């Protein structure tokens, strides 16, 4: 059993869930503009969780696949147990199959983003433990000397375990029977869980950047570690801006607001290194992963500005619960995570089967442009929806009238959603084909440390 | 930079903060009674949050429900009608009378807890 084969299986699983997730997302978009569309056979109460769960599965499957792919090279030794990794993939795929079947059959826990029945969480945690064992048994004991991407991976892996557990504390009556406690802990867990997958994605991106630029100082620099610790602080404490309206202790809001403002430092860094990034992007114009990373950088910038604005309590009062929050979520998951992950997956694809991957280069180039232009339209439509909804709510406009006001913008975001799906299909299907056909190639191990 | 001490310090603060959030930080609401809990369970198994929000958590296809009971333009009768038959985009879930009563009790509980929500609405510009 070869670890690269298992990594390829994770990547194929992730890409397949993305294809399905995009299809359910587009179906959900049509349900916004055509109220009777699939109203009885596949209600929105099913399409939304199917879409959300499947795209989150793409992020996790791809990020975990990349970790398995790169880990032995980084650790400078073989993966502790390739068989354990294979069993992890098997459990992971079975979980996805069971959860989506459950959604089709109408089995929900009714919890935002984690709508599967709570018993599944135990299986997820069990399967994730296999990754924990493999990761920490593979890494050398001198962990503190490792580059920043190893710290990011370790943090992402540990915090996913913690946050899935925390997100299921609601099964205890102590949490379930107090709505304020339940909602606050739910937002806390979900906010930090997003931070955990960001750690996995950013860690992989930094590693791939190091490989592309061949600059080994990237992962060990003081700046890199400063921003790692800043991200970790945000992962732990920056969830509270979702709960400004929840009547928990005001301290939750104050802590969150202060931490949110540290995001200004990320903005400062992006502006400071913008020219450098731009020049590098031009120099590496034909380097596909780098182009995806540059697009990701652009979305980090836009979303940070939006995040900082909506973290201001006086603004949050008007924007909370509107489509502006969705714009932020979509900008982050598609604009940042998907762009970065696709860059990493292309790097792996060219590493696995360079000649085969080169055949699809034309499609990949079209995909980058179409994806980011469509996403910009999608994002703008959601922001406009949010402003209209906020204004209508302020004027006590009835919900049905509000939906009529929003209808043209729903059409716009659905159309943009279709374009996003097409642009992603241009890259997803070739990548599935590349990883499937090259799944048995052992490949040469590149040890970087 | 001392990476390990910084990491451990953050972890300790995180654990202490989490403990505080689980207890004193969220002790402002009273616990639900049996009927309200039954309503909450119905709200969950029918995945109502995919379309409706409570305190801003949930979907956008249907209206926000945090203050539906005390809202003078909606109120319990409006909520009952929708629960009985469904609506434009809302399917008919065929709830029986006991289930509707439980759901209304739960929404009433949520409404009573929404103190900051009402203050916020009052503070918004006219």
C-alpha cells in the first residue's frame, strides 16, 4: 500500500463530492427563483445540507489528501502506516455515502452545517483519529523545529477533532435546554472548525509555495510564525462576531471584536507584499498553481475587508442574518479555500502525471478566469441582496414583499452560480481523470527536510 | 520566537475561556420546559434551520423566526397557519395539533430570550 495512492483516493473523493455539491448548490439556487421547483420531492431542507456537506467534504478530503501526499516528504521518512491511511479513506468515504443517503431520506439533526445525526459524529471522530495517529507517528519528535506548515497541519488536525466534539455538546441537556448556551457554543464550534480547515488549507498552500519557489526560508521565517499564531488566536476567539445578537455575556462580544480587528494586520501584510506577489505572478504566468494562489490572495483581501466591516457592532446590527454573511462565507470557501486547494491539487497533478496534466492546461487556464469572474458577480449579487434585505427589515417590509425585491438579484446569483459550476467542472473532471489514471504510480519521494 | 510556550499559553487561555463560555458566559436564559424541548426537537428533526434563522443562525429562504411570536405583524396565529398548511416555498409538513403546540411553545421561549434582539430593533434608525 503506497501513501500516494491513498492520497489520490482522498483527492478523487474530494473532487467527486465537489461535483455533486455544485450540482445541489445550483438546484438550491433555482429553488430561490422558482418557488415550486422540486418543492415536494427534494425540498430546500434537503438541497441546502446536501450542498453544504458535500462542498465541506471537498475541502476536508482534498486537504487531508494533500497532507497524506506531502507528509512523508516533509518528515523525511515513510508514512507511519499506509494501511491506516487507507482504512481512514475507507471510513471517510463510507461516512460521506451514509450521510448523503441519510439526507435524501430526511434524517437530520437540524444543526447548521452539521445536519447529520449525532451518532455519525462518533464515527467521524473515530476515523479522524486514524489521521491523528498517522500524522504524529510520522513526524519526528523534534516537532518545535518544524516549519510553519507542519504547525498549521497539526493545529488543523487537532482542532477539527476538538470542534466536532464541541459542536455535539448539544446532545447533553445542559447545553440543549438553554437556547443561549446552545447557540453560543454552536457558533463557537463552527467558527473554530472553519479555522481548523483553513489551517489545513493554508499549511498545504505554504508548503506548495515553498516547493514552487524553492525557498526553504518561507516556512521558518519569524513573519510566517507570527501570522500562524495570529491565525490560531483568531481560530480560538474570533467566532463571537456571529453572536453579537445572542444575549450571552457582553464579554464574548468584546473579546471577539478586539480579535477581529487584528485581521487588519493580515490586510497590511497583503498590501505590503502585493507588488511582490504581482511580480511573482507575472514571472510565473504559466505556472497554474501560482495563478490560483494569486486569485486566492485577491479573495483574502476582499473578504478580510468585508469581515472587518461586519465585525463592527454598529454595522453588524444591520448586516447580521442577511446575505452579506453568505457573501462572506462564499468568498471564503470558494474564493480562498477552493482557489488555494485547486492550486495545490494542480501541483500534485503535475507531480503525478505531468504529460497527462499538460494536455488539460487549456481547460485549467479558462477555468481560473471564468471561476473568479463568475464568483465576483455572485459575491456582488449577494452583497446587494444583503443591503436590500437590511433596508427592508429596517422598514418592516413583509417577508413576501422583501423576496420580490430580491428576485432579480437571486436570478443574478443563480446565473453566476451556474457559471461557477461550469468553470469548476472544467478543472474537476480532468483532475478526477488524472488522479484516477495515475492512482497506482508510486512516484519519487522528494524529501524537503 | 519561543514557539512551544506561545502555543501552550494560547491553549491554556482557550481552555479557560471555553469553560467560562460554557458556564457563566451563557447563563442568561432559563432552561426550557418539557413542551418547549419537544418543540425544539421537532424544529431540529425537520431541519427548519435550513430555511429559517434563529438569532441569525440558519438559512435565508424563509423568514427569521426569533421574534415571530411577539411580532405584531405575524404572531402565533400567523405561525399556526403556516405550520398547518405550509406556504409559498414552505412544504406542508403535516404537523398534528400537539406538534404545532410544541413548536409554538418553543418559538415562544426563543422570543422571550431575545432581549438583545428587541433592544437592537429599537436602536435601529427609524
